[in-house]
């Protein structure tokens, strides 16, 4: 009888460039792909919301359904189970007699605990787990540093060394044909949001961007963004935009769940450069992917420090405030600061927020309100459709000033940022229609309007729009 390999799909829900799946497929063993939907992802945290939220969960379930269809198209199927990885592995090992698990190597604590639990379950039956590094553009083993402890703490140093010396590895092809599941093994139904204890996110007419989970939609998006709409050639100029689908690539939700391989994006950019144009913009998309890589390597270097109050810097000087009332206003987009509220309402309604928006709302929470940055990171984990443990917690460390930012006390002047990136107030007006009557010159300065001006624009502070939580004039001095 053929040996069985279980391929545990985690944040690598794709057929293309999937080393674990490919190596299993060419091994002459019987391959059984499976995935676990872990109920612990949907437990309620001490802040009152679930660890992961409905936008992310919807995207995950769509990605799993698409992966199943794609595996079926090459003769196989995806076994889906709700349970912790250790429970699921114990069940599947017993049912199939597998001696091997192939899977992606993750770097953060909860994911590592899962790996250890799975290793333990396999060891009990004399089985083993084989790991593959497959979420970054540059492979861990190719880094030009003798050990991960020598990873530079400044991004630019990392980038320059990597760009100079490392080659992006070739993509693994899609496996040709896989065997069907054994007849006695049930494929398992994909649960609904309700079965996971979540509510359907309400439809919001303000939503302009709609994401569909899965590799098929990911490849479509790459094709549309890079080739059909030809947007790559202007990416550097448009990437700080706020409104609409096309100012940036929007690859992040697919990259986060591994429906899209960063090496595939890199490969497409090389082809685009050869066939259409090479310029700062075509380079800049790769530059941003390097940030993504960097935060993953930083997580590997610093381990659990990423999640601690003092951050990777172990900085205990900052006195963080734990004020749930202020935090609630921030989460709900009811701070009275239009630029912050518009961004936070977009996040709640869609699961997405631009990079510019994320930097501003994170800075506002940590520098203006001085609320514990980890609360912000936890809310993002709940709300983001593109939640990625390393990028999220790494960026929050950075903005809160406990991470890798070489500049001490970086501070975002929210008014300045709002006027620079939303000069006509279109973004604010889109998400906060009550402010539509305001002229561009006042849109970011609601708190500075006189009572008669407010009345003439139909705004009642504390009634149809919140009174500002902080005095806007603090941003007018600099
Ligand atoms: C506080 C905070 C939290 C964040 N949390 C996440 C997160 O959970 N998941 C996530 O994918 N990104 C996160 N980011 C990074 C960034 O905001 C998003 O990757 C980006 O906005 C996604 O939109 P896009 O795909 O159109 O990006 P593009 O501008 O088109 O960039 C292309 C890709 O590069 C990567 N990238 C770009 N900027 C960054 C960055 N600063 N850090 C890491 N990778 C980057 C992403 O994979 C992105 O898809 C966070 C940023 C901040 C400031």
C-alpha cells in the first residue's frame, strides 16, 4: 500500500507556488490535503469582540471553498474540519494511517504551539512533520545574515543587503494530477458564519471595494490590476490614495491567507517590466512586498516580544492608558475627528483600510489618546480582512514607537495628513455623509467651527456628529 502524506493547508490556500503540496504530489505517495478551521479564532476577547471577525471569516470560508474546487479540478479534494489542528490531525492520522504531514512553517507563538501539538500527535504514532518556508518573497535560507539574530533592526539596511545579494527563487508549478480522497474519508462540509458563532456583516452602501476569497479571485485581481487596467506603472503615485479599488493593488487579503504567492507577484512584475515599462512604480510594489517579508523575519527574530506591551524594543517608559470608553469611540469611528472616523467606519463596514489610514488611526490611538497599542492591534486582528499576524503586530509596534522605527517619537499630525491626502474631503464625505455640506476648507476642522457656522451646515455636535475627543488646535501649531 502507498504511503500517505497529509498536506495541512494553513496560510497557503493555493495550488500555484505551493512547495508543500507540490513536493507531496511528486513523492509517489497518496496525498490528502486538509485544512482546520480553529474555533479558538472566534472566541470573545477581554475587549468584548471576537479574536477574528466576520469579514476575515467570510474571506477565509470563500478561500477554502475555492481551494476545494481547485483541488477537485486536479482530481483531489480538500478535507475540511472544524477543530484545533492537533484534534484534526489525530482524527485524520487514525483514518488514513499517514506517517507524514507536510505544511508551511509559521513563526508566531500561537501558530508554533499548533505546530508543536501536531508534531506531538504525529510522534505518538511514529510519524513526522515536514515544514516548508513559503510565505515570503525571499526565502529564509537565502538571507545574507549568518543567523536570524543578525537581521538588521532597520528596514533599509535589510532591504539593501537582500536586494544586493539574494535571488528570488523560482515558482513551484501547479501539481498535474492528484489521487482522489480514500472512499472512507468524508470531505467535511464548510461551516457557515453562523455555525462559527459569527453574524453576517451587514451590507453597507458606502462600500466601494468587494473582496472574494480564494486563489481564483487572487489571480484575477493580479491580471486586472497589472495587465488589464495597466495600473502598475503609476502605483507609486497613486498608492497613498484613500477612495476606490485601484489606488493600490489590494493584494493584501489574498497574500495574507496565501491564496497569492508573493513570488508569483514578483514574477508578474518582471514580465510586465519586460513587456511594458520599468519605472519607480514597478519597483515600488516589490519594495512594499519587502516590508511584508521584513515583518515576518522580525517576528522570527523577536518571538513573543512582538505581542508584549514594551514591544520588540522592550520599552517600558511609555505609560499606556486603558480607557475603554475612549477606545470604544475610536473603534466605532466616533472620535469627532473626521479623518479618523471615516477610516474607522470604512474598516468596520468593509474590513479594509488604506495604508495611509492605518498609519493615522494607529498614531491617533497611541500618540494622541495614549491607549495601549495592543488594544488597537487586537481590534485590527478582529476587523481586518487582510489580517496577517506579522504585518499587523509589526506595524503596530512600529507606529506605537516600540518597534523598528529608527526615528524616535514619530508623530502623525492628523490635520496635516488629512489636508494632504484628502484635500477636498471626498473621502471623509463619502464615509461621513452628514459632513457633506461642509466646504473643503472646513471639512477637517469641524471642532473649530462657531455655533452659527455649525448650524448653517446642519451639524449638531454631540447629536448628528460627535464632539471632537481632542482639541484640533493641537495640530494647527506645527
Ligand atoms: C497599523 C497597521 C496594521 C497593518 N496590518 C496589516 C495586516 O494585518 N495585514 C497586511 O497585509 N498588512 C497590514 N498593514 C500594511 C498595509 O497597510 C497593508 O498591507 C496595505 O494597506 C494593503 O493594501 P494593498 O494590498 O493595496 O497594498 P499595496 O500598497 O498595493 O502593497 C502591496 C503589498 O505590499 C505589502 N505591504 C504594503 N505595505 C506594507 C506594510 N506597511 N507592512 C507590511 N506589508 C506591506 C502588502 O502585502 C500589500 O498587499 C498594516 C499597516 C499598519 C500601519
